[in-house]
C-alpha cells in the first residue's frame, strides 16, 4: 500500500504538474495564428474547467485551482488503484 506520506507527495507533485501544464496551455494561445484555433482553444478550456471565462484574473486563478484539484484527486485515485492491484498480484505471486 502507498504510505500516507508518499501518497501526499505524489498527489502534490501531480497537482503542481497540472498547474504547470495549465500555465503552458494558457501561454500556448499566444502562439496560435488562426482565429479558429484561438476560439477552439478558449472553448476547450471553458468545457474542461467549469466556470472558466477567457481571461480575467479571477478566472485565471480559478483555472489554476481546478487544474491543481484535478491533478491531486487523479493522483489519489491512481494511488489507490495501484495499491489494490499491488496487493492482489502480490497474493498470487506468494502462492507460487
């Protein structure tokens, strides 16, 4: 099983990575040339991040918070699934 200390490190690491990816995504819009690409990019962010509106400071912070939350919760779910299968397969391996 993933220990609590290790679980929190993994969750925080993935959460911070998700925020970094969000910042990269926001800055990526500056390099898009076609107007249709820019509209698609904004609409995609608005769908993935509920409450996000292009771009005000409050919306920017909300998007960063949601990105961190998605990464944190996703890592937590992954760790529990990993622990489940680790226990399951270790039982089978110990029987051999």
